[in-house]
């Protein structure tokens, strides 16, 4: 599909007409990070599942500038293009969780809920500097052959490697041949001039969410620490489930996939049989 002149691609599983579930990847990642999980979430026709390549990632097109507004619009456009019924639930990992927060604040009345997966909503720190990990993505390398490129794939932030076949699948679909050699699919421009379109306080944006929120995070994550979960809880200002996945690091969708699926299924089952408390801004 095309959104504001940019081609956006998404993958789809399950039966149209079933409750919608939209999976949103992290920064420098892509929709195929969810390939081993989506069929389990769509099993037995329980859900209609989409995984979106955000602009500047995967097989989607590129833009001059990127921001939470356009990325959240990409996600909702995929919902419309796929003919999702009722109000889908967004599941966002890492940066994808921050995109999901923006969508919850802007389009909350169209959503059945948002599940934030190890999304680092940190307290504002005026003295903080640009992340070393983010700087790494600004100058992606080019390699003479696919095998050499695959040797350079690693998770950011680093953690123990998940199952080899999962990591290999994710890595192979992270690469493209550009004529000069093999390089990464993401646009380095995603990580430039972020201060121009990136909120200084994601907690304030989280407080504006107009749908139900749940938080999943890894027990061993270096990105979502106790201080982060405390700040997220303060920002929400209302009851929201916080689920810690045992033995999981930041990339818990790779290292603890079955525990992740069980946790998401449990949250969805609860939401399908409960009525949310009053949320400010909603009738």
C-alpha cells in the first residue's frame, strides 16, 4: 500500500474477520522478526495478525524524515488496508512500543489496547547524550558477499544469542544487495536528527494514551529496568498489568518466544472478557 507517497509493506496471517492484532518491530528491525510468533498468535483462527515494515525499515520505502506521527499513521493505514474489523490490539517491541504509545495517544479510540514489549520509557534527563547504539546505525557497512554480511549481524543491545535458526532468519531478511554489495535494509536517516521529532518525555505521551495498556518486559533486560517500569506506572496513573517474562533479555520475542506468546494470549483473553475502566478523553 502507499501512505503519504511512501510504499508500506506488511505481512498477514489468520482469518480476516477475526479480532485484529498488529505487531510493530523495533528500530533497525523489520516485520520478519515476528515470523516465528505470528502463526502461533493467529492459530485456530483466533486472531487476524499483521506485521508492518515501518517506513525506512525492511521492504518498505523511505522518507525524507521520520517520526512517531508518520509511523503510527503507517500502522493504522495497514489496519485499514487489511480490512481489520472492530478495534485491533497493537503489540510494539522496543522502538515499536514507542510508536504504539504514539498511536494510543492519537488513535486510541480505534484500538482495543496496546501491549508494550520492553519499550524503554525513561525519565527525562536533560543531561543525557545520544545513544552509542543509535550512532552505530548511522553508518551501516557494505559487505562483498552474503556470508560475510551475516557474520556482522548482531543484536543491539547485545545479549545471549537466541536459537540459531531464528537469528539466521532475522539476519537474512535484514540484508539487501544494493549493487555495490550486501548492506542493511534500514535507512540510516531513521537515526538522524531524531531530536527534531522525538518527544523529550515519553512518559507524558504515555499518559495521553486513550486505550488499555499492558507492559511486558524481560527479567534480564538492560533497557527496561525497575526505574523504567516505576516511571511507566507513574505515567499511566491507572491500573495496568506489568508482566515480567522470566529469563528474558531485551529481545524477548527472540530469546523467550513461547513465554511471550503465552503472556500475550493471556492478556488478550482477559481483555476480550472484560470492560476497561474509564479512560480520560473517552466517553
